[in-house]
């Protein structure tokens, strides 16, 4: 009877040891992952702040839309004026080089 008690006690201790090793290994992995999450959070925070700062002006873009229409119209007028100047310069160049008016 004493041998059976010792055998059951030894098996219980071995099972407890195996379970303890498994639990400790799991806790070590959890702590490692927690440290990794903390490290990644510290790396991500400045990027997140930059994103917030860079996207803060998006709301102001609606106020820019009317101005864009005027800018496009102004650019068209500048383009037409530039083309007219280029034609006149070409005409002057031809007349100075003896090619006559076109």
C-alpha cells in the first residue's frame, strides 16, 4: 500500500512539474509579446501624430474649391495671352529676318 501511495505521489509531482513548465513557458511568451506590443506602440505613436497633423487641413479643402475655379480661369487667360505674345514674337522675328509678314 505504501508503494502505491509513493507511486501516485511521484506521478502527481511529475504531472505538476510538466504543467508548471508549460505554464511558465506560456507566461514567458505572453510577457515577450507584451514587450513587443509596447515597443511597436512607441514606434507607432509618432507616426500616428504625424498622420493626425497632416490630415488636419483636409476639412479646409472645401473652402479652396471656389478659389480653384478662379485660378483655372486665370491660368486659361494667362495661357491665351502667352500664345498671343508667342505669335507676335514669331511675326516680329520673321519680319526682322526678311521673311515678310505671315
